[in-house]
């Protein structure tokens, strides 16, 4: 079984082909980073146009890399949401056209499911496992019970973890994308210098909050006036440490509930952060469970995860109709109770 995956929900145009033996036959990711840098963040309209310009060629090159034709594929899978809707439309329309032209099944994949199942592609593990999904739009702890079966234990009541990194980076003048910039800058910094708040730390449950931390970074930066390189590095390190403390605390509560049923897994762009990974690895070890993190390139947005989620669904006989409508919001666990607080992100 071979599936083509397409991902266009944010600022990466990506295509990949995976097979049932967990082999990535080909994968291509075209980052739009340079396009968005002048704006200090992602501009949805610019992103959608760039996906439109590049997706066809990227798919053709991916098929060439894998030395397969459309006819050799078993299905076409595409991110159907959640994400920036213009980009999602570009991907979905392209996937539908390919599926129709080649007479292949079409699968609309929840982008979050792509992140959630990545570890089954990379490590071939069984269900269940405890997942921290931390990306630019999401920060959730989920029990992954099966394909399509996700039980959310906690989520953010305000900003996503990656959003906090991106906003803190902007405040420090480190530019976009913020996560890697903060991590780089923090390497030379003292994480103890600024005693930033740890929102939700020690509170019951598994929900997150990051907006107070972002405000504290702003106030600290304003209090310092003009920032030296040392100030920037110390503030970046202090911020990163605070995020790691909070995430480890919340994940610890999730492990209290989950026990030792399976490993602790991280996914999403923020899972690329080495400080965070080290903290979660230590946490897992202290609880006697394994810790798994996909390689960095499969933590951030990619199409191999979409192709793989498509393959998992196809194996179960699940496909979607060509009347599927792209979804700007698409929670993994619609039955989950709302997080304590306002402005909850699905
Ligand atoms: O999963 P992803 O590639 O896209 C979304 O689905 O959102 O995640 C992107 C997010 C951005 O907010 C980015 O700043 C963050 O992941 N990120 C990081 C790192 N690399 C990417 N955050 C912290 N440390 C990193 N090394
Ligand atoms: Zn993502």
C-alpha cells in the first residue's frame, strides 16, 4: 500500500509518499519562511498564493523522487483542516482533482491526527500512548487510544506553546519563526536571571496557559529599556525554562492519570525544542515509561505524517467523499470538556 500525502495548512508546502512498511519513499517540504520574514509572521493570503504557485510542481517532483506514477498509488491524502483556510483549500482541491483523475480514494486528514500518529510511522509503536501535541496553534495532552480515537486530558486556555515562543521572539526582536530563534539565542543565556511566572504550575489538571508568561516577558523587556545581547539571551533562556517547567508539570499530571499504559510521546513543532525534550525525557524516566520523539523534520509540519495518517485510515477501510469541505477548526476530541478559562482553542 502506498499513499501520497499533501500538506498546505500553514507555511509549508509539502508532499510525501509512504508505504505500509513505514518507508518514506519520497518527501519534499518547501518552506515559505523567506516570504513571511518581512511581515514578522505568517500572512494567510501570501501563504495561500504560494501554496497555489508551488504545489503542482512539488507533487510531480515527489512522484519522480519515489519513481512512481499516480496509477501506482492506493490513495491521495491531504490535510483537510484545521489551519489557515486558504492554504487548506489549495491542498484539498488539488488532492480531489488528483483522486478524481486517477480514480483513487480520497482522504481528508486532520492535521493534528497527522502529528499524533507520526510516532507510529517512525517507531511503529502500538496504542495507547500519551501524547503532548505542542505546535503553533495547539498545546494539548491526549491519550491516543487508536486511529480516530483521541481522549483529551488538557489543552491551553489561551495561547498555544508555539504561539508563546513566536510572540516572545517578536518581543525580543528575534524575528520569525520564533521557536528556533529563541532556542538559538537561549543557548548563551542564564535561565535563572529573570524569575518569570509559571502559569498553572502546581494547579490540578492538565490545562495550559501561556499568555501571562508572554506579558511578563514584555514587561521585563520594557523594564530593561534597550536590550543588550546578554539581556536577550538571558530572557530567552528564562522564558524557555519557564515553558519547560510548566509543560513538564502538566505532563506529569497527565501521567498520573495515564499511568504506565504506554510511552510518553511528543509531537508538533515545539517538540523540536531540545530543552523541552530533555525535561520530558527525564520526567518519563522518573515515571518508568519510555519517551519517544520523532526526528526534528517530522516534528514540524510535513506531508509524510499526512500520508501515514491516510494509510492508517485506508487500512481500516475509511475514506472520504469528494464533497468534503475544508475545516478551519477541527478538534481531535470533540467530546472533550472545555478547559477552565475563556477563549479555548479547539
Ligand atoms: O507543528 P508546526 O510546524 O506547525 C503548526 O502546526 O503550528 O509548529 C510550528 C511552531 C511554531 O510556533 C514554531 O515557533 C515552533 O513550532 N517551533 C519551536 C521550535 N521549532 C519550531 N518552538 C520551540 N523550539 C523550537 N526549536
Ligand atoms: Zn503542525
